[in-house]
């Protein structure tokens, strides 16, 4: 399975499948969609109301990757289950952190 992220000039572009109201906030590995595209499986306890789940996702990713929340922004999918987020930071360091968590 390929990685659920792409490198950019200034960080990573992550593909995330978010489940709101999913218990505690955590990353649960990598899943594939029906077309075989990988995504990071994430759960947050926040409901999908007024962007609360998106805020919780950014907070979870920032804490997990060791970057500030301001270094993460949505590239697409703010209202969809599958989201694309751009994380600014050292590409190799971010990828190594994700490999350690998701493998």
C-alpha cells in the first residue's frame, strides 16, 4: 500500500478519512477506499457540527506531528469525510513520524 500523503516543497499533503463522534481522538492506521486510494483513518470525539470535528482533527494532527496548529490547513474536503490537509514542516521528519505511528 502506498502512503496516504504526498510531499510538497514545504511539507506534506495528507489524505485523511475522518470519523466524528468516534470516541477518543486518535489516528488508527491507514485504510483504502473502494478505488484503492490510501487515507489516514482518524477518529475524533467532537461532532460534525459547526466545524468542531475539523478543529479537533487539526488539534490531533498538530499534537501527533509536533507542529503548531497554524502549520496545518485544509486543502479540500472540509465538509466531506475524506479530507486533504497541508502540513507545513520538514518533509522527512513529518513522514518519519507518520511512518512510526501508522506502521
